[in-house]
C-alpha cells in the first residue's frame, strides 16, 4: 500500500487534485470533510458549546467564526479540540483501507501537524495567492477568515521542503489533470 498525502495552502486545489488522483478507484480521506462531519456529532457539539460558551439557538459555525475573528487565540483552542479527533479518523481510515494499492489523504495542515511519517509520498498543491483568494471568495468564504487561516499555515517555500512533488494549479484544469496523473503513474 502506498499512502499519498496531498497538502497545500488554503484554496490551492487540494480537493480537486485528490479527486484526480483517486481516479474513482483509490480511496480518499479528506480532513476537511471529516471536520464538517464533526459539526453534526452531538458530543462534539456539546464540547464546542461548553468550551466556547455558545448560545443554544444560534448556529454553531457562525458563532465560532465570530469568536475566531474577535480573537485569533480561539482558532488555536478550536484546533486543539479538532485535530486529535481528525488524526484518529485518519489512522482508522488507513487501517480500514490497508488492502488497497494506493490511498489518497488530503490533509491541509499535514506539515504543520508533523504527520509526514504516515505517508510514503507527499504532493504539494501550489497556487498563487490571488487565485487562492478568488477561489475562497467564490465558494462563499470571507476575506478576513481567509487571511486569518492563511497566516496560520507555513509559507509554501517552507512546506515544499517536506514534500516529494509540487503540482502547480495556476493554469487550466486540463493542465492540472495532466500533471497530477503523470505524477501518479510513478506510483501505480
């Protein structure tokens, strides 16, 4: 089994690259999707409400965003609650899918969380900041949140040093697909 980690900066195209690499035959783990699932888990919701003293009748995500924007230390507090849960889900995914030839794991903070030891190869998805901001805003994101989250990540020049390959995502989808598939062929 070859475990491929896909990482990159915010809105660089990690999910798109993961889908291309999976070719609908290799399992994909998405840390972002797992985080979204957490917000439907009752015990997690109780923990978040308690830790952040949230109002009962308002949506949790909007209250969390508000608290993070008011004080960026709340982002660290939130990550302290979320990251161990996602790491366990990642480990379980690897165990459950161990008979597969290739696993694709999309982990935005792979390098920051020092998870490199779990992967045989790491792909870094690179994109210009202007492109990333546009993608984030086009998906309904907030520029203040983008800047806050972007600052929390290591610079791409630092992250790339821990990666095996770089996939540039500044041109067409066709070019991105070609580059990703060519890299995958090395491991199939």
